[in-house]
């Protein structure tokens, strides 16, 4: 007997696709989840798990005075599968939320594969059926065939930028006689490895970094201009902006002192846990496009990393996204076809949790559409809704660029708050979570 109950298609099992599939299934709607792995991999993916984290393992701040912290709280309040896995598989990272990337992805994969309403289909989708309800969450590395189809259907512009990932080192190869554990301002536990530099050591490192040889772009990207997103900038690109740029960025020494001698430093490179066992650490802020040999040579100038064993070198890959304003609405569906939703970085949201939030909105609303229910607008009083409204409306300049969660896109308060920026942001957070509570009554 043919099952005629409502269903949707979700294309892609990254963070956005997994969240979309899970939320639709929670509504009682059948989901066909299409994932081309393991039959086919993108240049940035390495295993067959869903929700693979290809860059950093950090999901950033958990603080409610920070917009990304509020976004996480909103998603937790609505039982996000991404936040559920993140909280269960977190690793120590001070005030940030970081995860064991393997366990994080494995948890989500198992949950979705064992859900009775989710059918996983391992094949590449190259065309969208506009007469069915779809959530396209194929990611910033969408296959050429599907990207070409999308371009033909909705006029996708050739907009792209490049993301980079940081190297991962074997903890046992770090010289802890030179490096030490500490957290900035002694906030939280001493979860970070700190590699300190004096002024002369920084000068030698800086000169080597800005003169190091970058890897070549390959294939369709070889003739492209290297356009990077500010939030994931290669360390060598950042360094070339000026001698002191890194000192105000990933090598900022402020708030870090040796736990025994109380000595402070000219520059400090930090390493953050990749797994709970503490056997793997990534170099914080060291996304890079340098050749592998150059990474080994230049990063070996960092005190404590002279003989580091690299479990993974930094890599760069191309990201593609829609020129979404006017193409998508605040539900992440096409203005021209309400059946077709998009989610993830392809919409112009930037970041792991931002991608998950777009998947939440798209998956929930796709399911509501399948059930004949009204769609939910999370409004710009929430961070979830502010992102969807930014994507659908853009900014004043009209120059649409990917956007992280930030309070600048959230509707301002209608009153003044005493206590400065932090107090104001906390009030915005309070209002956002109250708005989420109100919306949950209708979901």
C-alpha cells in the first residue's frame, strides 16, 4: 500500500539539513534525507557521518551577552538536535562551547538514521522537483551539477568566497616546557595551551608568515580571485594587513600570564582541544591557505611547536551562496516557489550554529506547509529570526555578504537600558527568549 502521508525532501545532511530533517520529523512529517556521502565527497569532507564539522570544532561563546550565545539558547529552548549533540559531546574550552567533532557527528547520524520518519537515501541530487516540498541544504560546497541547476532555475549569481581550516596537532608533540595551560583573564578552567613569544620571536615568525608560499587553487577555482570571508580569514592574509594585526587578533596577549611566574608576553598563540581525551589540539585562529611544507616550516617557529606532529594541515575550500535578498523570504523559501526552501551557508548565514538555525526554520516551515499549517516568522526580535530577515532583506548598501549572528541585525529595544552595552545586550537576550517562549505555543 502506498503511503500518502505528508513528506518533504531534504537535500544534504550537514548541520542545516540534519536540523531541518529532525524538526520536520518531530512534526510528524515523513522526510526523505538525501546525502551523497559516502558515494561522493566534497574536497572538504573526510568521513561519512552527517553534520561533519570541516573547520573549527568551536561553536563559539555560550554567554547571553553575546548574540551567538543567545542563538544557542533559543535553539536549546526549541529542542534543536544540533544543540543536543553539542551539549552532550562538548570539550573543555573556557567560556566557549567546543565539541569532540567525531562524537558530535556520530551522535546526530545515529539519531537521524534510527528515526522512524526519516528515510536516508545515499545519492547525489542534481535537480529539484518544484512540485514537491524541498529543503535544499546542500552546503557551501554544493556539487557542480546541482549548483548549475539552481542557477538555471532561480538565477544564482557567481558569488563565492573561500573558507579555511586551521591545523590540528598531536598534543604529545607539543613542548610543554615552553608552552603552558591557562585561560584568558583566568576565566573558567585552564583549558587552552598557550605558546608565548617575546618581541624578537614574533618578528621572526611574522616575517616568515607574510613571505610564505600559498597553495594554488585547483580545478574550476584556479582562475578565481581569492575572496575570503572576514570571519574565517587565513592567518597569512590577516598578517599582511599590518605588523600588529595579529597582536589584536589570534595572537593577542592581553589577559594571559604564566600560572607560576605571572610573566606576560608580547604575543601568545593558543591551542584548543579537539577531543575530550585531549590528544588533539587545533591552533586557534590559524586558518590557512599555505602549502603544507610551509605550514610545517613557519608554524615550527612558534615556541612549543618546534617539533609538532600535524594530524591535519590547514586547508582552504570554496563556498557558494545565494544572493538571497529578493530570492528568499523570511521562512527561507523561494519568493517564486513556496515549495522550495533553502538552508545553511548557501543562504548567506555564516557559521555552524547560524546554519543550524536556518535549518530549524526551513525544516519546521516545510513541515507546516506539508500539513497545511501557517508558516512561522520568528521575527527580528530573536536572533534566529533576525538572521532570516537579514537573508531575505539584506542591508542598506545592497551589497549582500554572509552574516554571523550579531546584535546589529536584531531589532533594537524600545527603551534605554542603564549599565552600558553588556546590560543592553542582556535585555535583548531576555526579550529574545521570551519571544521564543511565545512562539513555541504555536509550534
